[in-house]
C-alpha cells in the first residue's frame, strides 16, 4: 500500500480538491483507494456522498487505535473509494498526540492493519502547522504539496512546509525517513506574466534538489473543478475535452497526467480511465 499525504502549512491552496479528484481517478482506474481526512474542517469528508457511513472515524482511529474497517471506514458512492471521515471538530487529537509517547508515530504504527485491503492511502491534512500534520508526514511514502502561483504562497512554502520537513530530519535516527516532497502548481492561469515568473523561479530553485521536485503537471484554474465539487463527482467525469479558448488540457487529461507522474507503476490502468465511468 502506498501512503501519500497532501500537505501545506498554508490554507486555501486546494489540498482537498487534489485529494478528492486524485482519489476518484485512481478508484476509476480500478485501484483500491482509502481517503483519510485529518482536517478538523472536514471538507473531504463531505465531498462524496456516502453509500455506507461508519459509526466512527479519524478520531477513533488515532485516539483509540480502532482499526476495525466496519466501524471506521465509510464507503463512498464511487466504487473502490473508501473514506475515514474527520470527526474531531474540537481539535482534541492534537492535544492527545502532544502528550502521547508515540504521538507523531501513531498513524505509522497503525498502517499494517490496512495494507492488505488497499493499494493507496491518501491523507488530506490541515492547512497549518500541527502535530497531526507531522504525524501524517512520518507515516507517508510521499508528500504532495499544492502551491498556488502567488508570491505569498511561494514564500510560505519555504517558511512553512519546507521548514517542517527539515525539522523532521532527526527521525532518521529512528530509521524513519521523512517523505520526498512533490510540489504541484495548482489553480494556475498561465496567461499572467507574474504566474509564469513564479513557476520558472520554482523550477530553478529546486532544480538540483534531491528530495524535492516540482511536478511537470500543472492544474489550471478551470471552473470544472468547482462544478465537480458541487456535484460530488471526480472532475474527470464531468469535463473531458480541452478548452478551445484557453488551450489547456481537459481535467481528465490533467488528472491522468498527475496520477501517472506520481504513480508510474499504475500507468496502464490510469491511461484507460475515460469519461464513461459512472457512479455505482
């Protein structure tokens, strides 16, 4: 089972949109996908309608070490896409983990209970520095950080997400390697000159980095992503054609390119996803 966290210490960069649409596409590709919502504002938990809702969720998983699937795993209406809902609206988990001996390693220690059931665990996190975010990163094989092409977002990347990863380096002494980071340019309007400058600057800044890579895939600022969220569907199902006016790839092409770039081992299955997928 691959474990990927979608992270940023800055809110509003599109973490939930990326997690929901990436999960939906990979489920339509035939993979067994589990979404874990660790954001106290449970947007991912309400993105897809539920076919079957579990009685518990992320709080019981982390606080009580409850891993019984029938109790904590909800089934979405997207075949192959399951969800552990966020149910910690008061933020109790952060306090609990700060005082627990295994706090930052709690999720990592629970993952063996899910490995035989899923191909991918996709974790949506808070848009702020927290022990929950640190816990998610230390449990992950890979971290994906959406970044909007704005100067403030680029500056926050260095002050926030990159600083956080550097501070997790001491865990290497325990045999735990912080995950490599993939930067995903999101909500991009390539027509703007300042946008192109920021994109070029990011590529130049990390050209020689070992564990940080700016992804080639860019997610444009198309209304289709908002429409998909309103409909509770993966965006690749509602718009499959390129925009004539803006000459940008369709959401289907974009999400396929992103999924293949992140998971080249699943290229064949991802390439076969088409607009014909339906809610089952």
